[in-house]
C-alpha cells in the first residue's frame, strides 16, 4: 500500500525517488539484472541528507550533471514482505535535467527518455502510484 504525506520527521526518510524529465520527456532506468523499468532513486546513506541522497541517486542512475531538483512530498510503502510489514518512508522529488555524462555510475544498464509510461515496472504496486502522484502535482503547480 502506498500513501502520500506533505511531510514526516526527517529521521523516517529512508529513500529518495526522483521523477526526472529531460526536454519535456520522462526518464526511466533499466537495472542491469532486470528486464523492467523504474523511476530513478535509492537508499539514503548514513549521515547523508535526504536532498543529498536525491542528487547522488539522480547522478548515479541517470548520469545527470546539470539539473534543477526540488522536493514534491513524502510517500510511504507498507508491504507485509518488506521491512517486517512496517511502514517505510521516502521523499519524492522532481528534477528537470539539462545535461548528462555519457557513463552511468551504478547498477543501471541504461536510461530511456520517452513520452510514454513503461508497461513493465520493476515495482508495479508502487511506482505507477508514485509516478501519477508527482505528475498530478506538477500539472497542478503548472510546472509541466
């Protein structure tokens, strides 16, 4: 189950997920060991701010070097098979990427830049909800 919040205590934020765009198109990542696509993002490292997590993950997973990024809100996931069923929290971001490096520095094999949403999500019970939430936010705020 996915829920959305305006904010939570910073200590609860374990993940950063970045709804990224380039030239008006969406960016999705393909992991080297999967045949599915996902929104860029990842785990917060020890002593790292959640904003720094978002910037690091965006760079590592997409190669983005010139971008604007801003927080959108908080999401949570509760799944009985993950984290012993505890609700886990992450910060959602929007990034507008202006340029990329040519090499990726992570477990990501490639990125796609597209105006279509993938049918084969890595996390199909989570990522479509997150994608739609941020898309609705951006449209409401007239950011896209």
